């Protein structure tokens, strides 16, 4: 299996008037060709910022302050490794990678389409920006792509405006636009959150089959554990800008180790929880985002550490516990 | 169960919103948001209303709250003081004002549903003041009690909503809804804007309050897992119509409508080994302006036959308390929540 | 969890405090605010702040250029600011009047001097001025006009009229806009249509000809004060439409807000919904619109008076002052007559800065 992207110790800080927010605080992972890495976390966990950093579209006042984003860049048949974290976000290089080699889809497709141009024109433009093709050929490729993402009558729909499409169709059109340049990495930030379950199932199915066809790597970001479970090969649980646990999908949902992962799984009314009983909750709230926590950010809400101050004070790292299973829990990884 | 246990009885409820066009505002079509819905809610129980966006579940809730007048049908509500039932669909505003304290609502969006310019004390106290239930010290005592009941700290009562997180705001919203000890609370997606861990807290709180005050919920949601956890009975809606109406256990064990089955199999599960059983529906949700003839679900249905495209299936009683609107409910053997990994 | 002091302060804050904190971060808006406060203080206390009354004529000093304020005497020693006596002189070659300083004269600028008497706000009589020089020295900071009146003093008096017209005009528009826009938005139906169509018709009139027509209809023998009020009314007749539209738009969007629905479901009546929920939610927006409307009024008044159809002497406004500077010769020879323009610009800019700052700050919950 080929690693396309390796993120090492990424730190993204937001320099706000009220203070420093460590949105992403030392995150490392790799993306493999043809595989999906799911990032799951609650709001404020920094999961979206991870995706934005790879594309270098972190909104100001956010800045990558540390870390490497090593990407296997392909150009004219040769593969070179470049560090995306060092690129000028507005530079030529970053722009040539954005959209061509790494594409992104969002929760609300309306925001990534311009309302005053047809869907087709935007797909054609995206294609011609990165590849030297004639207008007619670009149009044909656009129609083909729309057909491939399951839009009926693509030769007619290519001239539709975004508002003329339903939510599910818009999401398909956005996927078509993202994939038209045949990217090697697709970053999907909550792409199904605004959709109904039946449509969500269709989109997930579509992403899976497109992945088989194009062999691209997907970084799938979501708060929904079920969706993550269905689409991912590997799952990374993030909390407070840090990785709490990373493992294969079967491992993480069958044998989670981190107390946070466990609590998260228990708090969803699974279909086997007895009805009308209390659900397991995570007590308390997220820590103040301006705070710096040396130890485990889940300290205080964790049901297992019983106020053990090692958890609060000792710095610790994501530690190997079994094959393809890493956990960042001081109880497990700091010798006591 | 005697009839006197019925708190709310909705019969053949319809709401058609006109679509106007042109300078003269001529009515060119209708959105059939709700098109013939019937169900009843007993005292102290929870009825779950589940469906995808645009199925009319929110409109049903709003009509019960008196925000819209129904186009047709009736909403019989039995006031807890033993007076005869009143039809909310044709009630006059004066009578409605008297009923208000008994029917309250919890909203979806914890940010839009609280007035940012009022303190928590004022927000929770508002129903008590406008209904002249309490004032002065009595008001303070009641608000204090409510704040404690929903698990907030009373010393924060003079803060404004911006000081609270989404989950805490939803607690405030619940406290406001409970301030008059209503008999029925319409909860419209109360947790869908919240994180899962916070969602669990709110669900627990809602269950506790139901135990304590003995009220009934009309719980509106798109989340089947939550509906299953919460409800005694379930109404499944699709494009303004009831597809299936039955006790929760029956629906999940053995659904009798293909739409219910599909909906269940589409809930993302954390058990990846079950993915193979998914029923992926073709096409999109029907358009309520121009629903398909016959059964509105037939263009997407796996089991559809010719009759489905021509004849609207009536909501038929299959067994006591279990109703479904499908021509083939009796013949089909649909998979229940096994598909979801249900251990019932 | 423990809350830091700073966080505590934020959490306990009311909406108004949040708006103020956010507003304070906007540097231009703060400058604008200081300017406006300054201008209004000037115009409120102009009798005391101006060294002369607005109508005092210095016949021997017509079209005098701004007086030079000196800090060093003939020996080059630093002194407290003083002026020299100035004498009119005629340049025999060009036949132009010029003013020459009389060497050796020395009149220090003093604070709290007695001078022209005035009736302060028509309440007290007085003759105390913040600063001035002893006769025969004279202090014309901005020079004098064709009748030898001190332009600085006249500017202060002029801004009083111009600014107050802005205030009264907007107050009147506000009343009209709130009532008509409110009715339009809350009642809806044909009432709404009627009011909206009326607004559209009013807005179709080109405003300057409309004002000119209305102003020309005023009988010339009217008392200046009556003219002043009529002009205010004329200006606000057009000004209210913006406000009415804003109020209507806000009402319609707020009426559907969940917190308003919640109040309705709680059993609150119309009065309570309007006064407890709707109005407080858009007062800040009203303030923004009003702040941005005032400079329009000021400009409109200036334009009308400049054209000679607005206020008339003896009322002094920034517009009537500029009327003096209507021809090129005067401007070329006596450029200081254009100084009132600076007041107009300062006023308009200051209000616009404040309005912009407020607009950014009124929604303290957006990030």
C-alpha cells in the first residue's frame, strides 16, 4: 500500500483577540491510496481544521505553527515529496495541487458552487484550470462525470443552476466537480450531515464505489459515528485538537480503549440499548478552548481516571498498543 | 385503556400551503405539507413522529401549537381539568389562550429559540408572568426551582443566553416549556443541533421530567435510533402522509411498510459487519407540491407493483394498534431492526 | 469548572455591553464618536465657545484673513500665544484690500474674557467667552466674511443649526418610519401593500426638485424659525421611507424567529411581543440606520441653503455660510470662506464611521 500523505505533529493555532486557541495540537496520521481515514469528533474538536490545513485554506487568524504535511506530489510522471505546510497558501504550487491532486467536498454544496453560473460551467472551469483540454472535451468530461455520480440525464443537468438541483443532487454535482480532475486525495468535511438518511446512504454508497474506481484516498470528517463506521477503513478520534485514539474501523468500534471513545459510543442510543432508560453521558463540557492542558484534555470528564493527577499533569503521546491501534491515554501510555 | 386517557386526538389533519405567483398573487399550486394525518396521544406517553425533511412532521407540530390553522381535519385536545375536549383546529383565540399553559413546545435550534436580550430568569419566567400564574417572590421561587430541575446553576440566572452552551440553552428551553406543568410538550428535533454526548444528557433530562411531571411528549425527529429510544408509539410520515403507525416495539420488530424498512436499514450503524444488508433507495424524496399518484412512495419502493402507482393505499389496521398504508402489508415479510443490529 | 475573571465578565455581560466592547475595537468608529461628541458639545455651547457673537460686524475688517497667532515676540523670545493688531490697507497697485500687522503691538490670547453679550439657550444672559483678546486686538481664527463677521464663531453657530436639523429631521423620520413601517410589517395584508406602494412613489421623486418645490412653496414672509421647522419637516418627509422599510423588513424576519414563536406559545399578547421581544431586538439596527441618516439630513440642508431655498439669514447654518462662497472670485481671493465645508465633511464622516462601527457591532453573537 502506498502512503500518499503523511501528517506529522501538525499544530494549527488561532490567534484570537481573546487569546490563543490550539485548534489542532500535535496531530499525526497517514493516508493510504484507495483507503478512507475517518476523523470523528464533536464540535470544537478541530477536526475540520485538519482538513483545511492539508488544503492550506485555514481561515485567518489560524496558522500552521508546526509540523509537516508530506505529500507525494506527481508531476510529469515523476513523484516528489513536498511539504504542504511550507507552501505559500496563495502560491502557484499550492493552487496547482488544490483541486487537481487534493479536492474537497463540504457539508453545504450551495457554498462551493457559485449561484450565478451553471453547474456545468463550474465543472468545466475546474477542469480547464488544471488540465489542458479543449472546451468541448471538458464539457464531455463534465457530462461523463455527472453521469458517473448518478445524476440522471447529465447532458441536460450540466446546464442547470445549482438552485435547480435538490440537496442530494447538489451534493452529487459537488462530488463530480471535486473528482473531475481525478484527484488522489478527497477531503470530505461532513458531506452528508445536511442530508436525509436515505439520501445519505446513497451518497456514502456512491463515495465507496467511486473510491474503488479511482483508487483515491478519502479523508472523511464527521461527527456521526455511524457514518464514520460505514465509510472508513481506519478511524481517528479527535478531542480538543488532539488524537485520542486511532485504529482500524472494526477494532475501534468493537474494542475501543480510550475512555472518550467508549463514552462517545455509549452515548448514542444504539439499537440495543434498552428503550426509555438513561443513556450514558459524558459529564461536564469541553474545556475552555483558550486553556493549555499539559496532560489529557479529557481529564475531569473521564470516568476511568478517578481524579488521578497523572492524567492531568503528565504529557503523553499517542502510543502503539496493538497492531494498527494507537491510544493516547495517560493510564495506558504513561508508566505509573 | 379508556377513552378518557386520550389527551390529543388528531383526525385527518391537512395543511396545504398555497403557492402564489405573479403580480396578482394568483394561487398556482399547493404544497401539500400535511395531507391526512391521524393519530392520538395518551396522557403521559410519548408519541414519536419520524420522517425525512419535507415530510410534514414539523408542520403537524406547529398546527398543534396553533401556529397555523389546518386546511382540514381536527385536533381534539382534552384539558387536564376534566373539561370536554376542544378542537384546536377551529378554536377561538380566547379559548386557545386558556389552553396555552397545557401545551408547550421545545424547539430545535437552541440559539434562535431564546431571546438574546433577556436574562434566563426573564425567559423562564415569561410563561408564568403572561399567564398570571406567579409574580414577585413566588415567581422567583418557581424559576429557581425550574432552573434546578433542569440541572443549571441558579446563580447564573441573571446571565444572558450567550453565556451558555448549546446543551445548556436547550435546558433553558426545557425549563421554559415545563414552567406551567403542561400536559403535552411538542419537542421538535430538540437534540439535532447538539453533539452526541450532550444529546444523551438532554434525552435523560427529558425522560426524568416525564417521570416526574407525568406529561406526554410529541417527539418529532428524523433520528430513528432516538425515536426508538424515546417513544411508546411511532408515526412514520412520508410526503405529508402516515405510512405506518404502531407501538415502537412492533415497528422495530416487524415493520409493515417498505418505507419504514428502508428507513431503518439506512440508519448508519457502528457495526460495519451489517452494512451488507442495506437497502439503498433509488431516486429522491417525492415533491410535496406534486406528489406521485397512488402511493407516494411507489417510485422508490422495492416491492412496488402496478396497483401502487394508481391506487392510494388506505391506512389499514393490521393488528390492534398497528396500522400501515401499503397494499401489500399483509403479504410482505419485511426485515425489522435486525438490519440495524437490534438485539430485541 | 472554574471561570477566569475575564470569562466571568463576558458571561455576565448584557447584550448592550457586548455591543459596546465590540464597538470599542473599531478605531475609526471611536474617532467618529469622539468627533460627534465634540461637534455636539461645540454646537451646544457655541455662545460661550465662540469669541464673538455670530452677528457682530467688524466694519473695518471685512474679508480679513485668519489672524496669525504668534508665539515669539520681536526678540525671538517664547511668549504665551498672542496676536498683533491688524490694520486695513489698500494695495495701490492692485486696488485690493489687505491687512497689515502693526509692529510692536502685543495682545495675548486670554481665557474667560468678557465680550459680546448673548442669551445662553435664551435662558441666561452672559458675556463670558472661553477665549479672546483685548480690543483693539482681534482674533479671527478662520478670518471674516464680507460684513466683517468672525467666521469661526459663525461656523460654531452654523453647526448648531445644521446638526440640530439633522437630529430633529431624523427624529421625525424615526417617528414616521417606526409607526408606518411597524404597522406595515406587523399587520401585513393590504395595509402593508398600501404603505409599501406609497413609499415607492415617494422614493421615485427626485429629491432635490421635490425639496425645491416644497421650499419654494413657503411664503417668504414667514418667520425664520418657522422656515427652520418647515425645512426639517420637508427633509424628513423623504427620509422616513428608508427607516420604514428597515423596520418592516426586520419585523417580518423577527416575527418568524423561534423566540418570538416561543413567546406566542407561552401565551404572550401582541403588546408584550412587540415591546418585550420585537422592539428590543432591532433597536440597535434602528440606531445604525438613524446614525447613517443624520449625515444625509445635514447634507440635504446644506445643499438647500446653498441653493438659497433652504434656511435664510438671519438663521446661520453651514449651508448659508457656504452660500457666501458661491463664486469663483470670492474663493480665489478669500479661500477661508470655504472652511465651513470642513465642518460638513467632519460631520458626515464622523456619522458614517460611527454608523459603520455600530453596524459591525450590533450583532455581538456572530463571530
